[in-house]
């Protein structure tokens, strides 16, 4: 299609998808004088980091629910708290529960308090093991560059090969290619004394991967999860839900003259020769731009929006090689009150913030068995889960007198026959409620309404391939430099003028804003190097937030 035959409307950049990374990229471009249009198929912004009403009268999150550490550059640039966002500190970030007769593992906002709790509850050996475990994670986490802005990632194999010493190479080999339990066994070897720590760390290693904790390669996900950003390794809530972050970005984009259009489904990316020239909407409308930015994963972008544009064999192989599996269910609950802990856990009822949530985990052996049942198309006997009652910290999310709760359960047999998945979801819901009720026995009676979503729903709601919210599971062969399509770049694609800005790019999933932020800066740098100009007024120097 020739763009010259349809000169209006024309933009410097069209961004497909108003998830947090798409909006982050658009805002950076808008602050640099680009005429930007963001197109979103849903009637809300934020995508898998959005907030909207699902259960009557509630603000619900289907996707991300907590803000984890942001890099200093991102915090300074977007300056959310001076753009209408209120962050809520969590005195208790997580209470992890590992079964009847086990001790709760509590992570406080205060690191000193967390260390003291581990010492008191689990003994000096466990505290020393935990300190050594965190130290072990530092080096591989650093070379992962999870929080490094504006740096093109390199391949894992090259990073390992170029380590300074044999000891460092072995360290990285274990961290990235070993299993999570290869690492955990080093620091928490006693299956009885360290049971709760072993179960919690094993669960941390499998939530963004399609592996069990004993499966080779699961160590990488553990390292990724434990990566810290300086002294800011604290989890926080966002008042009004995670969508408040994206809503803030959207307001800033429109204030700068950009556009964010909702309920605008892109059906395909338009090309002319080997370059992108715009998009076509579902209603047939064509919109043109100098650059097109996709916030979707690689397969959704190239195999669907660019289905009629042929890539080279090697390029197509890279796209198709990405593994996507959404082996989870996400449950939402509207509760008639705040649940209370059982008599065995009664001390938690007196700790401010301890009802906020955490995880309900399984011994590593049982967690591995749950994964292997998933591979066979079966539900696990018990589903390990991440659990929250966000209204403990933010009552604005539910009507007065009510609470909301959320639970992510693993492993849902996402490869089971589609005709069976509805019944499997119903059984998974009961499985999850039963698991929660082990620790919060009044939970079931408090449920007024509930909803359950599996990977199939994430595919339809958010356009992710096979319900995979990571845009490419955290496997060693598809992380860091392997997430890139063009060596030496993070976001450039084989199609001219087309860039990727979502979690399919380094550093991957999580509400970090880095893929979007990095993408926009790569686009600006490319334009400066090539001397390209846009249809808008020449860009001024970038403004601070």
C-alpha cells in the first residue's frame, strides 16, 4: 500500500497497545516532540497492568498487582508521584505459608526485621543460608541487567564465556542453566529445618517459566525474581490499583498533544516493500506513520499483524522459537469481610498488614509433581498460589465494608484439549479456595462473588500468545540477547521502521517500564544516527519529567 495516496492522518509514531510499556514508549517520544498515536483495543489503558471493574463496585486487576523495584532512571524520568500516583508502602510485603505444621515465613518492609524473623523462627543456620543465598544471586543478577536502562543486551552464552575466571563461569552456568533446586540445596540443605525457605524459594523460581524447580534452566527464573535494584528492593501497592500508573502516563501523553484512542483494534500492520508505513484498524481505517511500535509479543506481531509480510527463514525461525505457555489461573474475589487466620496461625492476626497476602506454597518435590501433572494435561492435587487481599492496604478498591482478594494458581494444564478447559477451570477454582481455606478458614463463607481467568482469557483480553503474560517464558534460550531479533539492538526488527516495545524485549516481564522506555530511546538514537526527520516539528532536547 502506498502511503502517499492516503496522506492524512499521518503521525511520527503509532504505538499498538496501551499497556504500560506502550505508554512509556509513547510518552518518551511525545516528550521529544514526536506526534504520537496510541491505539488500544480495550476500553481501558494498562493491559496486563490495568485496573477496571469486573466484580460489581470493585476496581480489579487482571494481571500485575504490585509494584516491584523500579530502576532509579525510570523513577526519576516518569516521576509518578508528582503526576497523580500515590504509592502505598507495605509494612508486611508477604506472608508465605508452606502447609500444616509449618512456620510462616514473613517478609517485612524492614530488612532488619525480616532477618530477625528468620533468625528467631528458623535459627542462625537458616539466616546465614539466606544471606549467602542473596549474595550468590548478586553476580548473575547484575549481568542479567534487569534494571539497566538504554543498554542493548548480549547473549547468555557470550556473557558466560567471557567471565573473568573459571569460578565465575561455573557460577553463571549454575545460575542460568542449572535447576532452581541445584541452587536452593546449596543454601538450605535440610529438608526439615529449612522446609519453609525451600518451598518459598522454589515457588519464586517457577511463576514466570514453564518448568518445575528441579527442571534444568529454572535457576534463571529464580535469579531474575531475586534481582534487586540497589536499596529499593521493596514491593509497594499503587492506590486505586496498578492501572493508575498507566492512566498517569496516558494523561501526560495527551497533555503533550499526543493521542490515546481506546476501543481501536489494529487488524494489521501496513507495509510497503520491506518497511512498515502504518496500520489498518478492524473497521478498515488506514493510519500512517513514519514508525510503528508494537507492544505485542513477537508471534502476535509477526504471525498475525504481519501475516501477509514474509520474513526471511532465519528471522521467522527466531520468532517461532519462542515458547509461550500460560500455565496458571487468576481468581478474583469480592468478600463480605476480611478473612482471619486459623487458630494455628492466630499470631498473624495481631500483626498490622499481615492479612495483605503472600504465597501458599508446596514442598519442592510436590511442586515438581504439580508441573509434571500439568504436562500430562492434569490438574495438580493442590495448586500453589500467590495470594492478596489488596483492600487491607487500599480500601478504595471495594465498596465500604467489602474486601477484594486475588489468587494466581499454578500449574493449570494449558495444553489440555480446549473442550476440557472449562471443567478444569471450575475444578481449579475449588482447588484454590480449598487451599486458601487451610489458612483462612472463614474465607469460603465470605465470598460474595468470584471470577476465574486462565491463559485462554489472557489471550482474548490482552492479545498475548497462548496466554503467556511474560511474552516469552524465562528460559535460558530466550532471555537477554536471545530476546532480540537484530544483534546489537534491543527493539529493532527485520521490518524497516517497525520496533517492538513490550515484555518480549529485554529485560522481559514485570512492571518495570524499561522495555518501553528503552525502545523509545533506541528509536530516537536511530533517527539521530541516520539523520531521519519526522513529519512533526523538529524535536527539542528531551525534557525532564
